C-alpha cells in the first residue's frame, strides 16, 4: 500500500511542483533562484537531489514490479546524469533551447504509453522538471554583473521575472528593432 502511494506521489510530483512554484514570488523561491545563479555548489546539489529522487523512484518501482526490464534505459540515463558537468550541460541545453525542451516533452509523452518504457518516460519528466527551474545562460550572465546584485537583492521579484523571462518567445509583432518607421508602416 505504501509503495503504491509513493509511486503515485512520484508521478504527481513533476506536475504539481511547476503548478505551485513556477514564477512563484515567495522569498524562499527568490533565495533558491539567487543560489542557483550564483553558486555552482547549489546547482550540483540540485542535480544530486534530482538523481536521488530518480533512483528512489527506480527502487520503489522495481520493488513493485520485479523482473521489469524497462528500468534499464532509465537507469543508464541516471548513470549518465551522475556526472555533474554532463548533467549541467544537458539541463542548460534543455533550459536554453525551447525546441529541445518541446521535443523531449513529446518523446516522454509518447514513450509513456509504450510497454516497459514507463520508467524512461518518468525519468524524462523529471529531467524536464529540473530544467524548468535551472538557470539559463542569459540569467547567469546577468547575475554575474556585480552592479546588478544590490538591485536584485532589494527586489527579489525582479530575479523571478528574469529567471523565467524568455526573450526568444516574443510575438512576431513585438520583434521589431524599435525603429518608428517600420512600425508606422
């Protein structure tokens, strides 16, 4: 019974966390965003917690489904994520490239319905969840500017907006260069 509750909890977590915490302006999330942008150790801890959650889910799933061979591709993916440099590169690529994020989302959705690949779909969902809260290259460079640090500390909501603001997602009518002659036509 407890195993089924844990398995359900692990499956609901990738959907519930973004609903509750995405673009959240609470002080603890501002502290989290600040730590993730300023410290490589915080990002390494974040990746390690992700890996521990995935391995714990693997354990719960394999105890309930002995002999399931579909756990092998997901375990191989977890083994690849054990290297922080590689995991950092993957999460940053998912965060910065919306096409890669969308492609992995569609792949996770598709393989979730294939027999024996359920674990791989859940692992992909956790990767997407981790990439959702991972700092982009643009935010990292903005936060490394020492002149902006006091402003970001005074207004924690500003960091939250910057963290989730994707300039490449502007609408076509907002993408002009600001030239008044072009917008007048």
